[in-house]
């Protein structure tokens, strides 16, 4: 009697498939010579998937899109979206497929999704492919974000296809396997709202409520409570980006999730010296998605979500708009609360006291005026709590201004009963030593594109423990040398 090997993935029934009109069943393109580049063993374990089975030829065939795993039919998901403020009624997965949904070892429902797996009915002019560099970039930055404690989609694996893709030059083609709480986006609602079937938005909202905001069913107005849940999740998410200097780079409504996870690591990058006007994306000419604009843009995107939900809020349009406006206008306060709570933690200040806000603003103004590295400065502050101000002072060209600020800061801190050591340790748990420095990421990806994965794995090892300072890794903590830059990023193709 032969015993069949158990399936690599065990797919659960997917309610999303009930939402006809929001997807097209589709098959991935065949990769001529798939080979595994990197596998996320920690994430595989979380999914309850056997890493060895994924490394085996049958596993790699699934990750490359060459074999459809048992128990599922892949689909390309439909969505619309505002790209740089312009509405595009039909975007969708042009080069991606949703394989299916699995329940992880904690019982959480996760989407498994292939990116770079060939043209779909939503491909428009695109070739449906992805180059290995941008897919590894998505992998490493997603893992860094996860390790920083920021909600994010994550990469399970990157395989090269054996094909080449034509960009500025010919580059190795690749497929990324992405894991997400779901791939529902603001743009999914925008697409549903343009559909002939008036029940589609309601059914999509019911699906999203069950999946991400189940508490909303208990509310008097569940759709308004759902909207409020998304507003709050995004306020929290964007605050967390801001607290580590993350710039998403392309906050189009199709790149904003309903779950509150960060998605789509294209032109994203971390800010070095503090400046709200920082933009890295080569296509963001107007600075729409600059660091300092991110909270406002999130609110703008949420207004687009609200527009799709208005008929569900109230049968009277006027009342629906009024209700939506109240929730939407709660965004700045929610954001501000998440941001200032996070900033107080970064500065080792306890409960909110008068003056804390000014202290935060004044430090940021100093960082900007003296072009100080954001990450290095916050990390150096824990030494100052323990009596050594040198690491922080030395970052300023005119340290006297820092000294004056520091005196005020220490005075606020001294009102706490916590021991300075406890304060410093807590600060080191929220102020990373290691972030994905742009020059390090570029170096690792350039080597990987030449077939040398050593630098990529070393960088990944550093970034998965961002708060643990380790000897020998000083170069990973340092800002880019002055010879690097100006840095430009490109939409992940
Ligand atoms: P993004 O900028 O990655 O968020 O993608 C925006 C839209 O362009 C989405 O609908 C993608 O599916 C589509 N897209 C991006 N690159 C490609 C490609 N190479 N082939 C087909 N569609 C693509
Ligand atoms: Mg996208």
C-alpha cells in the first residue's frame, strides 16, 4: 500500500470565492527552470508548513506557479484605485494570483499569494513578470518591518523562474510568495462600488467584517463600526511607520489594506536624516507621498473608502455623509494619540504630561535643522539616560542646542519612579539599532542579482533582531557614507 505524501498546504474554504465579480480564476505561467532563492522557515513554521516539503521539487513547483496545489483554484483579484490621486477603475492582480487561504498554527486566516506569476486578465500593458531584485527587496523589508513589530504582509519565499525579464536591462525573473491577513484593499471596495450588482459592496463589507473587524457586528451600525475599525487600524499603522522613519512611497488606494497591514514594498525606503519632505520614489515628482504627508494621505484614502460605503451607513444620503464625516474626522486625533504615545516611549517619558508634545516637536526641529540621522539619534538617547550623553551629542554639529533640549528632557524624565536602567532598557526595545539602510539594501540586492546571496542573508540576519545591538555589526547601524546618494527608488517591477 502506498502512502501519499500529505499536501504542502492545507487550504481552508474561502468565503472570498462567494464574491463573484471580484476575481477571475486563472493559472500561473510556467517557469522554465524554477529554483528556490530564499525560504522563510520561521514563517513556514507559523503556517504549519513543512519547510523541507517546500524545498523539494514539488514544493518549489508550487512556489513558482508551475503546479497548482491540491484543494484550491488560483484567482486573480480585481480592484480599482486612485493612483497619485487619479481614479483607475480597473487595476487588479496584473501579475499576481491568490492561491488560497490557510489557517496558521494560531488559527489565524492567511492568504497565500504569488507575485510575478505571469500575465492575468488585469495585466493591461504589463508583462506579468517580476525581477528578482525587487522581490528580494519586498522580502527583506517586509521581514524588517515584522521584526520592528509593525503589521505587514510577509514573504514566504522567492524563487527564480529561469526566465529573463526585460526592464532597463535583462534581469532574472522571480516569483514571490506573499502571506497576508488578506489582500482586501480600499481599491477592492472601489472596484465593487462600480459594479452593476448593488449587493456586492454589502457582501464584500460583510466578508471584511467577519475577517478583520468581527466586533463590528455587535454595533448598532455595523458598517460604520467597520469603517471606524479600518480608520483606527490605519491611524495606528501609519503612526508606527512614522515612528521608525518608514516611507511607503506609493500610498495609492490599491496599496492600502483593510486589515491594517503594510502592503506592496515597491519604492519604499527608510528616512536617514530627519526631514518631513523626504521622498525617494523616482515617480513621486510632487512629493505627494513624502514622509510627512503620510498621515494626511491615509485619511484621504479612507475618505475614498467611506464613499463606497455610504449607502450602507444610512438610506438617507445626508445622514450617511454626516456619520461618515464624524468617523473620518476622528483620524487626526487617533493618529496623534498613537504617534505621541509612541514618541513618549521612544523618549522614555512616562504618562502624558503637559510639555511632552513640545519636547517631541523641539527635538524633531533640532534633528531637521542639524541634519541628524533619525534612527541613530533615538537609539543614542538611552545612553544619555544612563549618564553618557556623548553618543547623542556627537550626532549634532552644534551640540549646545542638544544640551539645552536634553536638560529639559531629563527634567521631565525625573518625575518618574522608574529606575534609569529600566527606562533605558525600555527605550532600547522601541528604538531600533538596525533598520534597512538604503545603501545596505542596494548592496545586498546587487550581489544577489549576480548570484551571491551572502550579503542578503547577512543583512536579513541583522534586521530580524533590530533592537539587539551586536558586536561586529557597527556598519549596519551606521548611516550611508556621504558618497551614497541622492537615493532614488523605483516602483517594484
Ligand atoms: P503596484 O504599483 O505594484 O501597486 O501595481 C499597480 C498595478 O499595476 C497593479 O494592478 C499591478 O497588478 C499592475 N502591475 C504592476 N507591474 C505589472 C507587470 N509587470 N505586469 C502586469 N501588471 C503589473
Ligand atoms: Mg499594488
